């Protein structure tokens, strides 16, 4: 029984040291354990630091007995002091010696199956580099933390003329293969921004107005749609490009009134800005056709 006294005191002192570590690191404030049954979440609070302190103290006590070639004089006060110091520095010992980098163990939240106490995940730079070197279909990618611990959000921007869903699946498989177990990954494609336009176009043709409308309106809608839908993610829609696309669609196009081009998203200095991880998609195109005849110069 006496032989177990000193190891037991060592472990208890380590637990006390772990408690004081969390007390000091949070500026004399305790992070209490918490259970939220509605959100299905649990926080260990200072109990985890106590457990870590006791565990590290136990490992140190075993190490002292195993590796030292001589026996230390057994003193209750010395045992308690050394155990307390080991518990106080338990997190540093775990990070520097064992290689586990902890965030804040007291604030660690377990939600459902999401449990990521250690930052053992592959560094993001390594993920970026690996994807850049092995998935050439990716033009741009953003990796960020989710709202809960253990969640990773990824936005992947595929290159033009690639299958977006296949690229998304490749990235998802790659990250799932490289990530730490317990991390939940959500991979999404860029947000689609729908652009609805109203255009006023003058056409030099007057032999049959209804036929002219039937020919030119679908053609104008098609060239504008092809321009917008061909833009890569993050590229703005330019009013000058819309005008050029329409004018080049037929030699009979006389003018495209730039001041009469409007959109559901207002133009900002003749351009519609698109976010870095957004992509423009053409919606409805309402074309008002003004038909001019030879010799007609009025508006």
C-alpha cells in the first residue's frame, strides 16, 4: 500500500496542476463543463485539463522509475511538488514532446460525431499544394473552418470546359483521404448569380417588322447568354462586352443603347461585379427592338 502512495500522490498533484493551468490560462476564470441536449453538444471544461495533467503526471512517474538508473528519495512533499509542476506544464509537455498541438482543451466542444481535440489535420498549405499539383481542373479553391469544431468548408472553382461535379468529387475525395478522422468536410461549387437584363436595340430593317423581330430577338438573346455563361467565376459582367456581342451578331444592328441596358443587379460604373467565389448565370433577357428604315435618323 505504501508503494502505491507516492505514484498516487504524483497523479493527484498532476491533476491539481492541470486545474491551476486552466485557471491561470483563462485569467482566473474557470471554463465549466456543459451539456446541451438540444444541440447534442458537450464541453468538458476544466475537467479535460485535470485529466491531461493527471495523465502526463502518470507517464512522467512511470518514466522516472523506468529510465533513471537510480532511485529518487521518496518524500511526500517532493512528490506532490514535482507532480504539481508536471501537471501545470502538461499541455506544453504534450505539445513539445508528444507532438500533439492542442487548441484550448477547456473550450473543446464535442457535437454528435464531430470530435477533433487535436490539430492533427494536414496543414492547409499542404492541401492547397497537393490539389494544385494533382487536380489541374481546379482554378481556385477556398478552405475555411465551419461554424462548429471539426467542420471544414471548401469552395472549389473548376476551370472552364470541365465537369464541375467531377472536379468537386475529386477534391472531396482528396481532402477526405488526407484529413484527420473526425473532421467533417463540406465541398461546394461557386454560388450562381442570376443576371436578368433589359436591352434596347436598334435594327436597320423595315420591310417586315414582325419578321425582323422574330429573327433578331432570339439571336440577340443567344449571344448575350453565351457571353455571360462563358465567364469564369469572379469575372465581372461588362456593359461594353454586352454591346460588342450584340453588334457583332448582325450587320443590321445599328445601335445598342448603353443607357437603356439595365439588370436586376445594378451596374456599377458599367459593370456588374461578381464575387471571387461566385459565377454569373444568364436569366431572362428582355429585348426591346426599335426598327429603323433607310433614311430614318430619329430615335
